C-alpha cells in the first residue's frame, strides 16, 4: 500500500495539494491531526480558534496569510466553518501539501450549531447550517481526490490520479509580463489573477530589475514575504497610512514605481490617493472575494481609473493547473464566475427558496454567481448567509432554465417598541435588521424597526439585458409578493445612475450617509418603497426629514458631485433652513443631549437649534455656522479631542433645551432615563 510519505512525494512531483476531511468527535479529530503532524515534517499552520501548533492563525485574521507560503496545514472547523479563511489558507499551501479539515461527526454535522453563523445569520446564538453542510458533504463524497477519515469507519488513502510531472519553473507568462512592464510608459497597471499565479513574485522581480526606485506597500508587511524574497535588496516597504500621512516634501524621492500588493484589501479612497502620487503604479489583486473587496476593486475602482491597463496571469506557479485542492475549494465556494448567455427567449420570473439548495441547487448557484459577477461586495460569507440564514428571499429572471437576472431580499423589522426606542437612543444594537436599525439609529425614526420589511441586499441583470426593464420587473415581482409587509428597502452607494434606477422603481430617498464607504468610496444612500399605510407614513416622514436636514447635512458630504446631485433632487431644501423646531426636532435634540444619538445623525435639528436659540452655544455655532472641523474646534476651545468636543456639544444642547422650554425638556429627559433603565444602560 502506498504510504503517506510516498503520496506526499508524488504530490510534490505532480504539483498537487490534497484535502483530507477528518470527521468525528472533537478529541478524536484532534488526535488524528496530531498523528499526521508527527508523520510528516512541515510548517503545519493551524487555522482555528483553539490552536494546536506553534504556527497558528485565528480565522478572523486569515487575511494576514495572503502572500505567504506554507507546507501542510490544519483547518479546524469542528465548531465553526469560516469559509473565507478556508479560501485564504488554501491559497498559501505549496505543492506537496496536505490540508486537514477537521469537522464534526458526519451524521451530526448538518444539525450541529455552527459558531461562524454568528457573523452572518443575524441570530443571537449559533445555528445549524444544513444547506451549506449537506452541499459540502455531497461535494466531498463526489470528489475522488478528497480523502475522508471518519471515526468508527475503515480508512485508506485513495490512490493519486496519475499525472505528468509538474514543471514548476514554467514562468514564461510571468516573464512576458515582466518584460512588458520593464519597458512601460508611465501609467497605472492592474494585475488580476487567482491565487498562486505569481503576482507577488512578479512585483518583486519588477522592483529588483527596475533601474530606478520602487516603493512597496500592502495592507500588512507580513503579507509581502514572497514579494520581498524576489525584490531582494530593492525591497523598500511603507504602510499605506504612513505613505499618505507624509508631507509632500518628506515623500521618498526618485521613485518610479509604486507597487501595491494585495490591493483589493485596501479601501478604494486610499488607493485613489496613492495612485496619484507616482508616475507608474502596479496593483496586484485577486477576484476570489475573501480579501474583503475583491470584486469591488474590479468593478468600482478600476472603472474609475482613466487609462488603467489590465494585466492577467492565468497559469499557476505554486501548484499544477490540475491541482485538486484549488478545484475543490473553487467548487465549494463557487469561485468560478459564469456570465449567462442571453437569447431571444422571453423572460419569465420565479421565486426560488432556500430548500432548493438541496432539490435544485443549480438555479441558486446560478443566482449567486450572477450576483457575484455584478456586485462589489459579494464573498463566501454571503454564500453562507444565502444558504442558511433565516428570512432570505430570492427572485430570478429566467430564459428557459438560465438565470439572467437575480434579486436577493432579507427580512427585517418586527422589533418591539421598547427595543426600537433603545436602538434610536443609541443604547442597544441587536444583531440583524441592518437597514431598519439604521433608520432608527442614524435616521431618527424609532418606529422603523417595529415595521415589517424586506431589504434588497443584491440585484443583478446579465449585461445584454440591462436597461430593458428586467431589473424593474424583479422589483415589481417582489413588491407584488410583499403582502403583509410595510415597505421594501435598499441601501446602495450613491451615484446618479443608481439613484435613477431605484427612483424609477418607485423608491423614495430617505437617508444619505455623511461618510464614504471604505470598499466602494461612495456615500451610503437608503431608500424605501412603501407597501402599507404605515410604510407610506414612514417614507413620507423620512423623505421630508431629509429635505429639512439637507442644508446642514450637505456640510458633511465631501463629494462635490454627490452634493450637486442631491441639491437638484432636493431643490426645496434651501427654503427649509430656517424652519422652526418641531416635535421631531425636540425628540432628536433630546436624544442627542441626554442619550447617545450621534452628532452627524442630529445635525439637522442642531442646525435649526443654532438658528432659533439666542443664547450662548459657541461650540455648536462654530461647527454649524463657521463650519470648523473637529481639529479646529479642539484647538480653538482647548479641548483634548473628539470625545471632549462631543461632550461639550451635548452640554450646550442640554442648556439650550432647558432654556427654551424647561417642562418639555424635563419630560424628554425623564423619558430617556426610563429607556436607559429599561435597557440596562
């Protein structure tokens, strides 16, 4: 019988990595892993919450492994299955590696609570994940290259499929790109490739062979080990925040190239700033989604760079093109994107349900792939949520059996009045109900989480069918299926084109975030499509509040294009700058003064207070009338920092409310004290 060392040598010669699934009781799995580690020399990186190896990493820190290489590893999924961590770990293993996946007892696995569900299910406790688990079990059993070591079952290593010996030194594709870059004119180059294709090595070789200077940056220096190896003495690293914090006169001189490794893990606004600093920039990234913003990097960032030149590496260098581990992980996490072909067949519509992951998985897989190809923040975490989180709803546009349009909605709302009020006051923030809670916590509408709604999480249409009404029909289908709901909602990165689409679908803009989102570089917008009378009342109040607050809110919006667009949309807002305080304003001001409402969320009411209160509120007036920044305010008023500034704003608001109407102020203060007592605050 072929021994484990013999198979390991064969794997190395063929450029393969292999998966062994170890399934059983927790301690038994641990014993098997230790036995493997004793049999085979190697790094044996342990990825899990309870490390059993000197070289270990917590699942939530798996992004720090990007760009590094290891021989053999353990993926400890006995209590929770962190899908992005598995993908990142698999991308670090060299040819000849074994990956041990420790999982619960086979028959119990699908019904056992998965602690990873706490990240994405919106539930207060860990839940079972039967759809993901059973699909994974099916893929494991179907893959002849995956070995299953199961407690109380006989085991033998399946034979390795015969392949020609691997040629690890075939770098012809990489060398051709390197030659091109060494002769390049000043420009921004974007190198896109899956893991193991030599992106970091290419960047390092470019630094080593370029006759002038090259500067290297990445989300973490530890992830640049491969790049540093190939750059040799020319390796010169600087962290992104340090680079951007340097005054122009202190920036490194004589730098021809800025090399940004693992660029998709850096927020787009920072990338935009860095790209503008140097004549030649090379960004390397993958599109497999587990860095955090992979697809956003392609769809949003690259599209915003005029003249950016895209480069590709397809041939793996660290393992064979027929590597079974890459194939299995790609199938399990649906990394292979397929844009659906479009025909002249009429489009029909369907509403698949989660149970179809077992009965008709192809349709839901196609929905996920389409959403992934079109949306900038879809990752394996979203796959887990789609499969097993409660309250998921789907709508599909079909040509025959092909999915050409897809929408994913999430149930929200139904919270108690007491809990919703505590969310509004900043005292509670339970899991889930993302947009409904935001309407309370940031929008100032405590009734929003009480209402029952569905949030559109993702929507995508095949490119050939865009601007033909398919997306609007998906929304209409969901609206017609919304019996018993109060509203549909959507949150999106504000652009005029996106807002025109949602407005055409009947949505009302109710909130615009004051800060840009790190992954998209856009201001977050929220919009409602009311279904019930209660939904109409909320949408009407929220739309009016945005109009009233916009003269003050626009101070915080840094994007001039967004300000101009919303100015046109809310033309009447300028007429409302001097409107007197109303009951909603008193609620907002009391929440800011006596509870924990944020300054940015309360800025409209605070602005109107500054207009109508004749007393002394110097900190507020300096911020709202003079528009001084927090740093300027701290300097002028000798404050220690943002915390002291916020306390000063709250104290001024308290004094102003007491002076305006002592009895009203006392009633609101008592109300908020009761909320704090009820929430344990």
